[in-house]
């Protein structure tokens, strides 16, 4: 595919990937044996310190539609299963990259 649509779709795809990676990178340092807590401050100034992916994502204020989709996906994962929110975000990004390369 050539022309302006190809260029525009490439820019859009890169924007989506960057937004998804930003969400995943926010969570990445909170998992594993060396995972770190995140200090979150809400709009009222209340401080929450946690390494729980669902809590971190629920407190994030995101504008990008793909980032919002990933936050909603993680909320659904937490509601249905109760765990694995960090994994579902990371795996979604991994699978999306595989599809893009195909």
C-alpha cells in the first residue's frame, strides 16, 4: 500500500504501539521479586503506595484510546479473575507486535 493512507496508517500504528508500551513500562518495574512499589497521588492529593497492577492502572489518567483500552482490559481481568492485570497488558502488547510483523 502506497500513498498518504500508508503513511498515515504507519504513524497511527506507531502512536498506538508507543501508548501501549508506555502503559506496559509503567507496570513492568512493579512485578517480580525485585518489583518496586509505585507512589500514586490522586486528584484530591491522596497518596497510595502499591505494586498491584490493577490499582496502578485504575489510578492512571490516560488520554490515548489504546492506553484506555488497555486499562479497561486490565480492569476486566481483575474483576473476572482477580489477578494477572500486569500480565494481560504485557501479553496483549506482545501479541500485537507479533501480528504487526506477520
